[in-house]
C-alpha cells in the first residue's frame, strides 16, 4: 500500500539554463511559453549554445520527465520516477512517516490491513499501558508491525518506554542483513541490550532516531520505530490481540510486585504511591545500578539461545 500523499507529475527543465529548475507541466504552460513552439528560436540560451541541428518545432534543450513528490511536505522535492523517492512512500512503511502522521492525524494509526476484529483493530489501554491490537509482541517487550507488502517494522512497547522514562544513548548492533535485530539503550548509565527473538532480513535501521531520542519514549509505536525488515508471516512465539493484552496486564502486575517486594528499600529513595500502586514513569532512575540490571534481566531478557553459558 503506497502513501496517499505520494504524487506524480510531469516536469520540464532547460538543459542550458545557468540555474536549472524543474517546472511542473500543469503550471509551466501559458501564453509566454516558448519551449514547445517555434518561438524558442528567440531564446538567448538557444543562440548561445550553438546547437548544430536545431529543431524548428520545439527547443532541443527542453527536457521532460516523470517525477514523484510528497504532497504533505511544505516544500516538495521532485525525485525521478525511475528512482523510488523513499521505501516508505512507495510501500506500506509510510505509516511511520512524520509527514504522513502529521497530515493524516490519529486515524492513521492502525493495522496495515483493515480488520473488523476489535481485538486487532484498536488500541487497548492496560493498566495505563497502550497495547495496539494489531502488533506482535516478544518476551522482551519489542513489537513487530506486519505490513501488507512483505515488510515489517519493529520497536519497543509502551511498557518499556514508560519504565525507562528517558534514553541517554541508542546504539544499533545490527543494521542490515539476515540477523536478529538488536539495539542497546543506555538508561541511567546502565546498558539495556534488546535482541529480537528471531532472525529477520533487515532492510534498514531508524538511525535518525539517535538525534531525537525523545521520540523513542514519547511515540514508541510510531516515530520511535527501530527497524524495517522482511516479514515471513510466521508469528510463532509472539503474542497478539487478546493474548497480548492479558500478558501485558500480568507484566504490569509482576513489575509492581518485584519493585515492592525485592527492589524498593530505603537507600533507593524511590517515590512510590502510598497504596503500593504502579511505579511512576522513569522509575528506573531512582534505583541503584545493580537493581536496574536485575530488573532488565527479569523483564527484557535476551533470547535463550543468545545468552552466555554461566
């Protein structure tokens, strides 16, 4: 599914102009247009070029081509049709484009393939954690969004984003190839290594995210995406729909238990609700390094076959 803001246009340009500029055919016609008529012979650029075989009907230096551009961009850039302007525009990945999301609004958030199943078409909020029903979730709180064109996107869920609160540094361990998507998030001076549960054919990593890490936490299911990869439609071992919501509820409950019974002690100085409620966003920053690493291991584990033997 291509982006609805992807447009096509025929443009024309002059090959001998000192400053070349492409003009859309729809806006480059009029009474003063000389290039496509015999009047082009009165153009100074034609005389200065000394064309050996002039064409009486039209200017020999007139170049016309088909281009693409983004209609949602305030300053559209023309890109030749023969070169895809962006993988996201021509395929389903446009759903993660900042311009598309800003123009289409909240209604743009949803599955690549519309479905009438409420378990998969909407976003449920489980104990304060948004859980989009169309995503697939791994044990370490990474999600996978299956597109309708053989591609998928991966990122971290709102449970992880809420817990870390702020990411100081993002390091991509894998970028392309047949590998397990993997990143390192540095939080409070501690490194959290996230490795997806299965190998995928990575197409690209969202390296631009490193210059705007706030997106990773503020919009984990959208602009905070991490990877684009090829999707083989095998969801074995991943949670989806109602199962994902039930799992998320158990994770929130387990986090509260672990924090209150095992991690919360006087030296941590962590602000917690008096009724023993859920940890506040960014709670990790109130724990000591050893407790942070222990929490990472409990809730964001590495795949079993990637762990080092003791």
